[in-house]
């Protein structure tokens, strides 16, 4: 369970103070698949950075499984992310000099695994997202959808407590987007907690819960009784 | 920093290097190679100039040990005691006693002199030597560039240093050199108020002034001409056997010479002049080397800094996926280390594979010495350590600076 309490973030913009997060409170339970939607500039990404410890400059507190994780020093946040959190960026965010396997293996190595084991785990993670044939490719030789799947493999490889994804399908066509969603749905069925930002209503409809933001505030928070998981059924990746 | 972090850092650095642009890598390594050579070769040549001159002084003039007359005396006393001690010692391979007198020498003296002409003349040192002994110590016969060396005891014949001849010294002023002297010509030397004519047998050429401005004649002829005793040489050059320390031979000779002569190793006998030049040149070499190190450090700094700046985003991503700062730093450290080690390795191969052999075979022709390339293993080792240290420091600095920045700002390219 992740809990954000009274999150406020103020930035300076043109000399004036701008509240880009305004007293946000959000609790996401274990195994929940939550979508955050809202207009561009609403503060979705900003909130996700706060929750995932990528940002440290905010007021309020963040708890994971009851432990306060906000205000940790920089290197402890890095370690916490390694052990507990997965993050998927809109722009794939792979290291260009590393092959798919090496990109995914890196966090395994950091957790202390030997090179052989880390590579094996990385290949298994890549197989989970349907990339068993592209393990030795450099990112530049992969399509956008494939790169995003490598990024997902890297994020989920360590079985994080919470998986964050910031518009992971924004740069992809609807077929690729559905492939990605299918992976998320499968992970979630396996118990993975996921917080996903999306612009696309269709994708949001597949989750359990839709949180809508505007002007740095949560303006609505709806449970979905019947997630429409079948919207993408035909693209499911086994 | 724990070992696992170091291991991952090295691996990450290796991956990045492996897929870096080959030309960029080549260029950086090339710059490192040049820096290393600059560091070794420039100071090596500067010091080599002096060392070359010091080497030829020892080889062609003083031998390993020079027994000299005491200051304020005319000759060595009891030279025979010293020579027989030298003969008896297994540590001494050869000894050559030299007997010296100053003289004025003339050439072209048979020609009819016109009213406005003067006979070419020069001041020279006449050296009486035992030709075989001298050759064994200094290899004087190998310095002959025209004509021949003495065969056996020859009276009335001389071997002349090229420093006294105008043909070998186009820039010398009149009054310093003789003209038209070739093997077979005669020169006239002043002796005890009178003169004597010598037939020139050969011409020797050396960069050591003391060798190059002498006229060599046979010892027995010399003692007869000047009425000098064989027991009173002016100097005795000693060549020691291979592997023997000069200091121990010096003691042995001192015991034989007692107060009758001054016994000095080759180095001591050179006086402070060469040592001062050597110190000056090595300081100069140090300054030039220091600048070379600074330039290469700045180069590496800029290369790594720009590389890191363009990779800020990826550094941020690394932090975002849980890679510690120390690992990221180690990956760049590995790259800086690779650049310097690769550059130095190429430099070492060039140095010992071609540059050093080249200079050994073709010494630089300086007026006072044959410039060799003075490089010692320890000197090179020190420069390697300094260069690696400097590049590693220069390579790691920009990373320590960047890696500290806020993860999010790095990824989003803020700041
Ligand atoms: N460091 C900052 N300095 C100034 N303004 C900022 C900063 N970070 C975010 N903002 C502003 O805060 C607002 C919210 O940004 P955020 O990226 O969270 O929006 P978003 O909801 O993710 O939008 P989008 O859907 O376009 O990604 C935007 O107007 C943005 O310009
Ligand atoms: Mg956003």
C-alpha cells in the first residue's frame, strides 16, 4: 500500500509561486491497478515523481507499507527505488549503449546477482514481454513498442512493490499500446500494484480505478466495477 | 565503495566503451599517446643532450676514472707507482698516462708569405701518449676521420684533433685554427724557444673539447722533446673491468697515489658545469612535462565532461532505476582509465619499439654532444603513474559533479 498525505508542491514560475500540486491525498492498495487521468498540465507527472521518490522537493509525506519514505537522503532513495519501485517513462529511457539484456540486467546486478544469473533473469523478463528474439539488440535497432517493452521488462524484473508508468503508450500506435496494456493487465492479475498515467480514456477504462486531476488537485476518484479488460483482448501477449 | 559496485561500474564502463564511437575513442587515445611521448621524449632529449656529452667525455677522454695532477702542481708525482698498481689490479682493464705541454702550432709555414699575410697558427696542447694504451682506454683510433692512427712507436708523427683545423670548423676565427692540414702535411710546433716539424698522420674528431684540440705524439718522443720524466704524467685515464664499481677502484688508486695525484671518478672529474646544465635541463623537462600533463588532464576533463553533459539524461535514468552514484562514477573512472592506459601502452610501444632505437642509432648532432634519448625505467614508470593519476582525477571530477544532481532534473534536462 502506498499513501500520499497532504502533498503540496510549489515552484517558482516567472517570479511568482505556482502551486502545481495542491494538498493531494491518495492511497493505493496492494494489487490495485489505478489510472491517473487529466488535462495536460494538471500535475499528473509531478504527482507520480513524488510518489516514486524521483522528486524530493515537496511538502507532505509518502508512506509505503507503513514506512515513511519521503525525505530519505538521495542515495537511500536510489536504493529504495532499486529494491521496491519500478518506473516506466513515456520515452522508453533505455541506455543506448546497452543491449536489451544488459539494460534489463543492470538492476539485477545492482541487487548483487552474478553476471550470469542477472543475464538469465533479464532474458526471462524479456521473454515475459515477448522479446525473447531481440535480447541482443541495441535500443536503436528496436521499434518504439519494443523499446517500451524492454523498459517494462527492466521495471518489473525486480518484482517491485509498486509499478509506476507515465504515459507509457503515448508514443505508440493503438496496436502497440494494446500490447503494452495487455502486459500490465497480466502483471496485475499476478498481484502487481500499478499506477498508470494515461491520456486515453479507453486504456483507463481497463483499470480498477480512475483518479482525475486538474490544476494540481484530485477532482474525482472512481472505482470501476467492471474493468473493460476485453478492449484489448485480441492483442494479449500470452 | 563496495566491491560489487566497483564490479558493476567497470562492467558498465566497459559496455559504454565497447559501443562508443570508434573515432572518438581513437582520438582520445591518440591524444593520450602524444601526451605521454611529450612527457618522456622532450625531457629525455633535453637530459640526453647533457648525458650524451657526459657519456662521450667518459668514453673518449676521462675513462671511468681520471687520475689528475693536484691543483697548483705541474705534474703527477710518482706516476709509475700508480701505473704499476693499475697494471696489477684485476679490476682495471687499461690505463693510459698522458703527458701534456702547451704549444703554438703553425701550418702552411713553407709557403711564401706575402707582406699582408700571416701564417695560420693556433694554440694547442701537445699530448704524449702510449698509442696502444690510449686506444685501449678511449678508443682514440676509432675517432680517426682521415689518415691513420699510430702503428707502433713513431717519432715525428702526430695525430691532430679536428678542432684545430679550419676545414672542420668553418665558423672559427683566424688565429684559432690551422689551414690546409691533411694527412701527410706538416705542422710546426714551438718547443722550448725553438721549433720542430711534425708530419700529420691522421685527424681525429670528437665532441669532447679536450680530445678535439690536442696534437697527439708518441710518449717516448714527447719525453725526449720536452725533457720530461716518464714518472710525471699530467693525467692517467683508467678503464675499469666490466661490472666493477668505480668507487672501489678509486680507493685502490688513491692508496697507490697517496698525495701525489688527484683521483676522481669520471663524473667527479667533469666538475659542476655539466651537472648544473643537467639539473637545469631536467627542471626544464619537468616544466614542459608538467604543462603536458596539465594539457592532457584538461583534454580528458573536457572530453569526459562533455560526454557526461550529453549523457545527463542517462545518468538520471541510471539513478532512477536504482544505480548508485558510486557505480556511475566507477563506470566513468573505468573509461578514463582505459583512455590513459591505452594511450600510454601505445606510447610505450612507440617509445621502445621505434623512438628509442631510432635515437640510439641516429643520435642528434649537437655541437657539444651526440644527443641520445635519456629514458630510464624508473623515470618512465613515474611518468606513467603521474599521467594515469592525472587523467583519472580529471576524468572523475566532472562525474562527481554531475552525479550529485537531482535525479529528476537530470532526466528531464532541467537546470
Ligand atoms: N519544476 C517546475 N518548474 C515550473 N513549472 C513546473 C515544474 N514542474 C512542473 N511544472 C508545471 O506544473 C504543471 C504540471 O506539470 P506535469 O508535468 O505534472 O503535468 P502533466 O499533468 O503530467 O501534463 P502532461 O499530460 O502534459 O504530461 C505544468 O504546468 C508544468 O509546466
Ligand atoms: Mg506528464
